[in-house]
C-alpha cells in the first residue's frame, strides 16, 4: 500500500505551517510548549483561531473545513507539533459528530454553530463509580415524565466539568432491558437545577477531573439525541472517534524533538546527555516505535473514506492502545532529560518560584498525567478485547 503524501498534500502541510506561524500568538505557543494550563478564555480564543477555516474533522455542511481524511491528519499533526493543540472541552471531537450524525435538524441548527465557534464548553458524562471500563453497568437513571426526563445519579472523572456549559450523558432509560440496551444519550445543561460539581485533586495538585451529581434534574425531551434506548450505539461511535483522536503522533514527535534539544544543552559528568549511548539508544527505540505507529495510523486514515458515516474502524483501538503507550514513553523520556529538576510541582498559582530551569517546571506533572493515558477512553485491557473480537475475529 502506497501511503506516501502527494505533492498537493505536502503543499497543504506547508500552508498549515504558515497559518500556525502567523495566527497563533507566541505567548499561547510558549504556554503550550511548557505544558502550562490555559484559562477557559484562552482556550476559547485558541479554538477559534484553529477553526478559522472550519472545523478540520467536520463535513462542510455543518461548519467543517471539508478536508479529506489525509488533510485532517496533516492539520492535526502540525497543530500538535507546533504546538497549538487546544481542547476546548469535548464539543468538536466528541459530541459534535454525534449530533450531526444522529441528531435531528433542530439540534444540528442550534448546537453545531455554537460548538464550532467555541461558545459552549462540553464535558463528557460517561464514567461512573463502578462503571468505568465496564461502561454498560452505568446506573444513572432518566425517567420520562411528560415533556421531560428526570435524571438522578452520578458521573465521575469528568474532565473540566468546572468549566462546562453542557454535559453529554449516557443514562439508563429502561432498566428492564439487557445492559447495553435501555441506555439513552442526553444533552444536559450544567446550569440546570440539581446539577452539582465536586472537583477531584490529582497527583500534580491540580483539579482537572470532577464528580458530577444529578438530583432530580429536569431535562427536556428535545435534548434526547437519536432514539430512546439506542444510546449505546451512539456511544460506540463516539468512542471510536475519541480513540482515533487520542493517538497523538504529533504530540509524541514534538516531545522527542524537545527532549533532543534539551539533552543537547544538558551535561552529566562533563558530557552532553545527547552524546551518551544509553540516552541515544532510548530515544532511537522510541522513534522506531513511533514511526511504525505512524505508518499504522496512516493506513487507517487511508481507509477512512471507506467507512460509513455512522461506523468507526475498530482498528482505532489499535491506535489508542499503542498511542497511549508511546505517549507514556515520551513523557518518561522528558523526565530523564530533566533529571533532578523533574519534580511534582504545585499548581502554578501556588508555585512561588521555579526550581531549576523554566522548562523543567511542568515535566513531572505531564509525566504523572500520562499514566492515565492507558485508562481513559477505554483501558488498554478493553482495547485488547475489542481488537481480539472485532479485528482478529477471535
């Protein structure tokens, strides 16, 4: 299979690089390069810059750029490598495609322009206590009463819920059906009465994830996406998109480049770190894995046009599985480069002064955060089960 980029695609890559160079503010790039947290307003401004030509992965009729899968891949890789990868919640990558694929016209008309313009921050309400990797065991209930659903239950590990305007939730609407059945996909206003958020502190001292509680929350029936009790089908579609997006080739490339650059300026025992055999061997081993992984992802991209709109290639589980492992390896590589300066720092607002070089301050938190990469979006064990059944046919 020929997976080389065409002359037109190489020209498109150069256009993307020029766009990022001229449009992304240097201060924003610096913060992202150093792994610093952005405010909600900074994320919104950055997202609007990236969506200036339309959302890269969306069809043109819904506010997308109308690019081919290859162009989408190139854009994402360059954005991550610049770096300018900004997640303004999960509107663009997760709930947006669900809405334009399964939602009704009123939902498309209202929600999609607001998502594309970064007006609304969306968080994801899937995982629950006792229902993470085994998502089908979720217990949050939604009982229909006239023109509303009354929702009661709890979600956990909800990323950036403290910023969110909306949450898309899997809820159980029929407890008498089998586990994967009887689940529906609801859009819930985070400002609705009965919704509360409790932050969870992570190992780096920050508050990225939360618990979300629903106490008799009234949700209009109009906020049901697709059919009642068909939410599991929409969730599988969404998770396929999420696993593909989590591959992160561009991010890993940028980390390796950064590690090489710092190692060329760091000395141990009078010798540059970049010249030490053990370090060079480790870098090379990761690069070989990353190149093989990139070829695999490009094969998936090449086959993307063959997939129907409402299906996802199960090979996305391969990308999630290996991509998360490489993400952890590159984070560990930066820890090696930082040496004694790699420390689990306090949240930035509480850090009085950096210890060591400025570039070292966020390396440890990034490393600790990467430990969750093999858990979120479906743990590695779940991905192996999917690969065994859907890819290998075992």
